């Protein structure tokens, strides 16, 4: 069963979740603030040392926009 990395878009907490592939895009709650505003990170691209920049540029969507980058939104 694969491990997916998620980031909470409210508190920027990153956490790993072990779940089946069919559940990869299912909503989940942040383990810190319980927000459901979480986004799955694409781990293969997530190797930058600057995690803040990597988070902004590697997630497939940020929940508030549908583009491949978050350059167009404030998050
Ligand atoms: Zn959170």
C-alpha cells in the first residue's frame, strides 16, 4: 500500500498517509488543525531543499485553483 504525502493548506503541516491508491484523492483531515483543506503532494517531484517553494510548485492542485501551479493564486 503506497504512502502519500499531503500538506495542509491552512497550517502548512506536511504529513504522510498510508492508504490504497483508490483512496489517494479522497478528502482527509489535517492531523494538526483538523482542516480538510489538504492537498496531496507528488512525491517524485518533492525533492527540493526549499520545501516552501517546492510545495508551491509541485502539487497537482492546491484546492483553490485547477492549474498545475499555484502561481496564479495567493496560496
Ligand atoms: Zn492543518
